[in-house]
C-alpha cells in the first residue's frame, strides 16, 4: 500500500523530468461557478497530462532496482500510453503499449511519435489486463499499469503535493476519477497535509463504477460504456479503491453535455484547453456545487489532461 512518504519520495525522484504545472485562477471562472477556484493545470504537463508523473516515477524506480530491464509494456486509453512512451524513451528503453482501437487518433499518433509500438484491441469485447500481461511476457518487458501500481499512484500524488504548496489552504479538492490513480494519490497527500480538506471525485455519468463502489463499500463492476471522457472509461482498481474508500468523501457524476460546456467555459473564461476527461472535475463541481455545499468557499480542481486535437476540440465545444 503506498503512503504519503512514497509520494514525497516520488517528488524527489521525478524532479527535472516533469513540469511543475501552474495553479491557475480566473475571476470570470469564479463568478461563473460561485466559489473561488484554483485549477491545477495538468493539461499543460509534459505529454499533455498528469500521467507522466506516475510513469516516470515507476520507470525510474524500476530501472534503479532492475538495471537489466529490457523494455516497458503498458495498457492505456491514451494518456498513460504517451507518458510511458516518453519516459521509456528517455531511459533508452523500447515500449510496447496496448491501446483501444477507438482511442482518439491524436493519442495514438502521439504515442507512436514518442517511439512506442502500439498494439490495438477492442475495449468493449476484450479484457485489456490479460492482453497486456501477454504482451509483456511475449516481449520480455516489465509491465507498468496505468494505476494499479504503488509507484504510479505515488507519482500521481505529486500533483496534489504541488497544488497545496502553491495554493495554500483549500476547503475542498475535486479530482476526476477513472481507474483511480490520480484520486488515490490526492487522497494520500490530503490525509497527511490537509486533513480538514474535503476530497471529492468526479466521473462520467455512464461510467460511474467508482461512485457505486464507494457507496457499496466494495468494487462494483460495470461494462465499458461509450463516453467522450475516454480517459475515464477504465474500471476502478482494487489497489486504488483501497486507498480511496476510507479517505474520499464522495464521488459525483456528470453527463457528457456538461463536460462539453465546461470545456467551452474553460476556454472562454480561463483561456485553457482541456480534453474531456481533463474538464470532468470542474464539470462535476459546476453541476453539484450546491449539493456538495461548496458555494462561496475555496476549491482546488485538477485539470487532468489536455490531449485533444483542434478538430475534436472544435467539434465538442462548438454550437449544439
């Protein structure tokens, strides 16, 4: 089980390989939401998302303990793929990454551009973990999963560590959740650094297994459902859930239309471009601010990624 000490160690280990992204605020955004919002802009991160934190931490820790590692295998909807491809290349290691055939083309292209071999699969019919394990065994590579790994979770927690250091006291922190690595890392940091801060997760309405699992007290499995938030279609993990369950107050959901509207709001009010999953946390805050009792307080929100093409961004945020 990872700890906050692992997060602090990760912050030292990945220094120089990841960007300390800005903590951003906008008066127009505050007025639109009815609270004071501090955005952690992981959409401006290397490889376009927070995933470079966990990938870099896991690969650096692996290389330090197993210097004879032959390469890295992974499975990912897109952002972890790009992060692993980049981090592996910087260590002179080949990478083979299993990705959904319907992943956004810009994510597939970027992963290949970083030098990785991309192997496609059908996310609605095939089980990616088993396929990825087979891929790693076939290549003789080490497998770095997108969230079910202590070093990955610790790396993702560094985003919250930076946010609290830069923004100061927050009444609440809102974090998008898919597999749960980012939220689990945030939970470890929040418990140690800001125990009175409320922690809320947000996921797509049609992919609400994390919400159902938190309410049930055990993992609830759901079939993969189509959503524009492709980065959040992964099921909650056993390890991430074990970290999240005792520490996260609540998980709320948002429909895709709310995410589209929030992407547009971020562009117009804060001049920030995000992918759908990157805007999901803020969309959840907008939709549930009164239900959560967060009006007129100070709230941090992690914008988890910005990997979206011009064409897709325009199609998602244009007239409806």
